[in-house]
């Protein structure tokens, strides 16, 4: 038998994990549901024998579980490899199905690259794309979206909750405008599903994106809700799996995992959101008490219950997280793609000045976060900030 080894990290210290918006640990219940489908049940769902039938039934059950979480019908759920693929299918698939006289797309200025990039691809194909600005809290107004709509608008795509600052968007208000004009509405709900009650009927959307690894499922599985009757064409070509919209043999273990995560979320909500909010606010209070001048970025009320995006005065977020790395694992508030601190596109769209943007960090709690961890992380960040702020004048004078 081949000797297969895996990297060992046992000697590494585990800091408090406050990066649940990036990814979440796989929930034990989800792993237990998925595990048999990795070995014991290996059939192809398209096979007609008993092994395939078992796999097909598991996929059907997971589809029903995901649908129940978002208030949809099972046949309206299309499994994808990730949220990025779901977003691409929503935009590009809708564009392929759109009438020739409707080649206009509307998005917000804070969309994730998984929406902004396919929008840019459509622009290269001759589509007109209108980008609507957000306010200082990172929130787009339904009125501004309404003003951007035209007779040739085919689709509007506005995220449900921002991945950086957590601000929630007025999707139901936007839906009232788009539906009255026969315009499709897509929302990227990767960050909100599993953290907040999300109902496609209440939101009024035609398409909605889900990311499994944001709420307890493994990476590599997502889904797209497609309202019955909404024309979407596949962007991949092959066989007829997933209602003909996503060809390829279904990843049964991960689909089962997404279904289990959805079922778990259905049981936990809305109490789960309240618990996250309490942890987030506890963290904010301890940081504000220890860091004079701490600034909150994003909407103070209309935001994800688990997300705290704050700027620490006088230092950069990169320096703070590096100094506190042994105690806290979190993300920069600015999307730095080089060795230099650059202003996040989201924060720039909000009109936040560069110095405040470069000093921002995103702290996001989750299912596994405990109150004592929040306290420990807050103390570590306050201590790191105080030490760095004290050294800052010396550094600037060198």
C-alpha cells in the first residue's frame, strides 16, 4: 500500500478565529452526513441500478433541504461547484437567454468580483453595464437602482449582504421596481444565507446565489436558485444534469453536505443570528473601550449579525493583524493585492478616506466562536494597537 502523508500542523498555535466571512469550519453534523457518501455510497446519480438510485435520492433530499432553507421549491435549486460559478451562471446564463433588444445590466459599485467580473465580460461582448453608487454606509438605494433601469434592461444584480462591511441591501424594495417592468433580479446571498433568515418569496428575487462554505459546509459546493419560469441558459456544455443548467456528474458528498448544512441552519435560525449579534457587539464594545477613536465601517444596524468592520486610528490594519497574529486570525478591511496597503474597492465606493480605509480590519464571528474567545481576541487587538500606536511617532520620524 502506498505511503501517503499529509502536512502536520500540530505544533502550530491556534489563534482565535475571527474570519468566518472568509470560510467556516465544517459543522460536525455536516461531516457526519457527508462521510458515508465519500466511500460507502459511491454510485453515480445518473446510473439506473441501486447504487445510482441511492445517490440520486441523496441529491434529491439535499435539494429539498436547501430549498426549504430559502423558501423555494426543490426544482428551483441548481447545484454548482461554488458561489462564483452560481454568479456566473446567473449573469451569463440570463444574458444568453435575454431577448436581442435587452442588453443592459445594472449592478452596484460594491459587488464581489464573482459578479463584477462576469459583468465586465458582458461589457466586452457589447452589453451596456450601469454601476450604481452606494452611500457612506455601503448601502445602495432602491431609488437609485430605479433611476438606472431602462427599457432594454435585462437584469439587475445587487448582493444581499456585503462581504467586507456586512451592510444589507434593500433587495425587496429593488424587486418591487424590477418585477413591475419585467426585469430579472439576482442577488448574491453568499454571506447572508445561514446567518440570517433568507426567503426568496419575501425578497422577491428571480435568482439567488448560495455558498456552502460560508455556513458549515465544505468548500467546493454552491447553489443557484432560479425562480420557476425564469429563462436561463447553461454556460457549460455537456449532459443534462441539474435541469440542463449545470452539466457534469454531481458531487454527491458535497451536495449532501450542503443539504445537511441547510437543514442545520433551518433548525438554528433565528436564534443563531441573535447569538452572533451578541458576540459581535461584545467584541465591538471591548474594542471601543480600549481604542479611543475606533471607527465602525458599514451600516450600524442594517448589517450581518456576525460582522464587525472597524478602523484602528494611527496604524494600518496589515500591521495590526501581523502584530496580533499569534492571538487573532482575521482579515484586512482593505483588499490588499500587493505588498502595499491599498484602499479596498468597497471602502473607496463608500467614500472612506485612504487613511481610515488602510487602518481597517474585518472581524467576523461564527458558530464555533465563544464569548471567552471574543474577550481574548479583543484584549490582544487592544494591546497590539496600543503598542503600535506608541511606536508610530518614532517610525514616522525615521
